[in-house]
């Protein structure tokens, strides 16, 4: 069968809504696009632990500390499911980490902003997890089976994360004037970077057209961004907080909120490594990798010893059966 007819059959399977599994034939570009997207997603979960980890020791109560600890651990779990999903496409975990540590692989721009106050933990849960859910609910129906299945559990956990963040914001916005101001300040700083999480505008997005065709993406960056704005504005109203966008306005005709222009120059600067915390974030991941070298070496030495002693036992058993 020619590659062309294989590609045609593949597209027919996608169009019919079939899931693609790891051992199925797939175009090389489909495989590469998935490795890129799944691994960037995994890196985002792992790097995303850092801004929140910054507040674990300073959470204002035991209840808040327990909630935050559980959330950060969940993000580590999400990273691991996603690395495993990427590995089904024939790339090793070591290669994936190497791409992150050498700056070849991207991760979400949002995690390159600092967490300056406790309210930022509320804003991250509310806005960042809120944005992540909108994108990821779509991904539970993505065409690649291992990715879609990983997203189901991730979405359930992200939904808890979003609620714990919103509850922090609710507490602060109903608290003292200083607490409300802290919540407003966090919203001011995290609003625009949260909108940037959805990626460039559709006309500037080189990957969207093909990804929609292959049902990797079922909605475009702009469609998801609009969904996020429409869901989040009423939530800000309940909090009594003001979204920092003078152009934000309900558009009766469209049935959606209109909103102002994103600073795309800032977005690309952050994506290219020049955001406020890019160097610190990557530095922390590289240090964690280097500091963990002895654990990996010990695990490999243990596994070698175990397989050697199992080998010895197997040959002893062979000798015994030969003797019988
Ligand atoms: N940051 O053509 P497109 C979370 C890159 S998880 C950095 O539109 P695509 C959980 C893009 O990679 C958050 N780079 O690309 C959590 C591409 O570069 P490349 C992560 C970005 O793939 C919460 C180029 O720009 N979620 O938050 C960004 O079709 C709290 C052109 O863009 C996912 O990764 C960006 N924001 O659409 C954890 C979801 N946007 O590779 C801890 C899965 C775009 O061609 C605490 N990913 N770029 O050189 C996706 O859905 C897609 O990959 C998009 C981008 C929508 C992110």
C-alpha cells in the first residue's frame, strides 16, 4: 500500500471519529505533532508546580496548606501520565527531559510569571486551572487514544483545583479591604497571561489548521479563549472584582463578551525565554534533575543486581530440571 493511500485511510478513520492507538499506522507528522504537544503539556504541569510550590511553607492555615500540597502533587501526577502518553509514540523519557532542560521544548507561558502574594495562589487556581480545563475538556475527545484517556482523570483533578482557587479568591474578596485589594492585584496581574495560555490568534497559529483536521484540536485557540472569557466574567462579578480590561463588554449581537487586544509582543517574548521568571524556572528544573542523579543511579544499580540474581536463579532452575 502506498503512503498516500495509508494517509487517506488514516484520515477516513479520523473523520469517522475513530481513536488512533499507539500501534496503529499514523503519518509521521501526526506522531511528531503529538510528541510536541503532549510533551509541552507534560513540561507545563511539572514547571507549573514551581510558582505554587513557592507558597506551600507560607500558606495561611493548615487547611490551605493541605489543599495546596494536594494540588501541587496532582500536577506532578499529571506530568507523569502525560510523559507516559508521549512515550507511547516512541520517544524516551530521557529525551523528553533533555529537550526541556536544553530549552528546546516549550512549556506554557503562564508559569514564567512570579507568585508575589497568597492571592496569586487563588488567582492561579481560578484562572490558570480554569483556562486549562476549558482546553483540556476538549482534549478528552482528541483523536489519539492514550492522550485522550490521560486527560479524563486530569480534568477531574483540575476541576477541584479551580474550585480551591476560586474559594481562596472568595475568602479574600469578602475579607478586609487589604485582602480584597490583594485579590484584585492578583487578578490584575494574572488576567492577561491567562488569556495568552490559549496560544496565538488563529490566523497566527501555524499548527491549528492541521491539528483541527486530525481532531487533535476540536476547537481553535480563539474559540477556547472566548469560551474562557464568557465563563469567567460572571465569576469575577460574584467576587466583586474588576477585570483589568476597559474594552470588556457584553455583545448582545454575538452573544459573547468583546474583549481588548492581548499584548502579543509580551506573549512572544515570554515564549522565547524572556519572561520575568523563565531563567529561574528552567534553572530550578535543571537543578532538580542534577540533584536527583544519585537516585536514578541507585535505581539502575538495584535493577541490574535484581536482574542478575534472577538470571542466576533461572540458570540454577535449569540445572535442577536437567538433573531431574
Ligand atoms: N505558551 O500553532 P500554535 C496547566 C506555542 S497545563 C508557550 O497555536 P498549538 C495545568 C506552540 O507550542 C497548561 N508556548 O500551537 C496547571 C507553538 O510552538 P511550536 C498547558 C505556546 O500547539 C495549572 C507556537 O506557540 N496546557 O495549566 C503557548 O496548535 C496550574 C504556535 O502556536 C497545554 O499544554 C503558550 N501559552 O496550540 C499546572 C494543553 N501557546 O511547538 C500547574 C495542550 C502556543 O510549534 C498549575 N496544548 N505556544 O514551536 C495545547 O492545547 C496546544 O499546544 C496550545 C497551542 C493551545 C497550547
